[in-house]
C-alpha cells in the first residue's frame, strides 16, 4: 500500500516537474534585465531636535537611526552607489526661513567607503527644523542622471515644518520630471498626520511607506530598500504625448511614463510591420484625492481615424490605479495589395478622473504605457483566436499532463483494489 502511494506521488511529481521545466524558461526570459546600469540610493535622515526623544528600544531615535545606518552600510551591495543627506542637522536657531534651508549632503552618492560613511554618521546630533520638501528636491539632484534605478529613502520622526513647500507636491514634481526616481518613506513614530504625509510622498513616485517602532525593524527595512535598488529593473523612459496623432512621438517597444491632465487625451504613434502584433497597456494613477467614479480608455486607431481595437476599464474609488490594454495583430498582407506593408498605429489614452474639491490639478496624473511589438501569428486561424495569444501551447500542455496523470492514477487505483482483494 505504502509502496503504491510512493509510486503515485513520484509519477505526479515527475509530471509536475516536466510541466514546470517547460513553463519556467519562458517566464525567466520575460523577466530578464534589458541592460546594466549603476543603481543609486540616497538615504535622507531627519536630524531635527525631536530625534533626541528616548522612545525606541530604551534609547533615542537618533541612536536607533545611527545603529541602523551602520548595519545598512555594512550590508550595502558593492554595485550600489550610496549617499547620505541630512535635514535639520546644522541650524539650532528659531529663524524659520533659515531653518527651512537646513539640508546638507553628508556623504555624496558614490562608490561606498564604509569607514568614511560611518564616521560621518557618528558626528550627527539632533539639532533643528524638519525641511522635508527642500531635502527631497536636493536628494533628487544628488542622484543625478543615468539609466540605473534611483531611490530616495526618507527616514523621519515628524511631518514637515516648512510648508507651504508641501513635500507631497515636491514628490509629484520629482515624478513629473520623468527621471525614474522612487521615494520610499519610513516613519519612526506612528501618528495619523505623519502617516498621511509620508504615504502621499511615497505613492506619488511609486514608492512604499513603512511605520517602524524598533531599531531592528528600521535596519531590516532600509536594507531591503537598498537591496531592491540593486535588482535589475527596466527603467521607464519619459515621453510626452501630443494632443493629436499627427504630432505624437513615435514609440518603440519599451516602458514609458508621461503625465496626463484630468480628462485629457494623449496620443502616441507605433509602427507595426506586416505579420507583427502590437500589444499595449496603460496604467493611470490617482496620486491625489479624486472623485470616486473614474475610467481609462486605450484605443488603437489608424492615421485616418478608424478605430482598430480598444481597451477600457472603470473604477469606483477602491483603488488608486486603473489599467487596461489591447492587442492588434497586423495581417501578413494588406487587403488591397499583394505586398506586405507597414502601418502606423495611433494610440490614444484618455482618462475620466476628476479632482476632489480644493485639490491641485497640476502636474497631471502619472501614467505608465507599455508598448510591445512582436512577431505575430503566422496563420489566419491563429489570428482569429489571438485572445489567448501564445497561451494555447501552455493550455495544451496542461491538458496533456492532466490526462496522463489521470490515466496513471486510475491504473494505480485499480491495481491497489485488486491487490487488496487478493489479500
């Protein structure tokens, strides 16, 4: 009996391995990095007077931050260029205008000298104001240009004290520049007001917000974010859509970012050769308060204005991002010609978001557009069923594996019953 069960389990495991072995290589290829570039991280640390407070593991918030920084510096991957910027570290006075300019580069974004960076961190002492907005603007400059991933990690125990330069608006401006910078935020002391502000900063750039109350939590989270910067990623390319197709930029396969005003439409052009398939998707994010009912529309249109195919989605306020997509297989030959011909496809992105009362409408909402032009189906029958695309072979494989597993399991079951009756 046990031997039979082991045999059955082994056969099923073998079939599962066969299926996985055929499926995983395709998935791995889809996730391969498109190229190498230097990842950069700028750690922005609040050194304002409130960091003297002793409420983290029996010590001050500043002590917890220093310990976390030392451990993070030891664990930073060699390929990551890392820098440290402070806010509120140098001016102890009461002049608001001066205090709100108090941000400095403690260690430049560069190949890390761990001893030098630790020495710089050791000199810090809680001092002044909390100019988060100005610090974020400077941190974005610290990271400079380049194709690698760029992350700002903000660590603070309190909300910004230098409004009207709203740090959330600053984060949106950084995102609108299209330089591919992500801002992650960590709050040392949970509070409703701080949580709201740090969440808004992170969401504006596609980053994360985390509330931490212990030194080990802070260390683990910062390490995680630094490691994430080293992961190979496809860096989005900033583009600017036009108000009509004739003026639109021509895009190749890739990932693009843009900004779209409330209720605005943006146009882009893609050249599709005969026998190729265009796959496109778009995500529009509400990075500020919006009315609860909204939608997004993505249309593929000919240069003469005839709609080819569309994708659309609607939301009701339960999510801040709405996405849709479409696929268009270009036939091998034109209907009116014996020769293959290229075609320029116009992509139109439209949203129906509306800003809540009192909310700024500029800059526009962030959108992310994915364009993929691949070799299309080679037969008309494939074109007719392109809704499942190239997933047909996977479906057939799974059906075959299931069929074989059923046959073997049935045979083993009958054999087991026969043995039982004999005994």
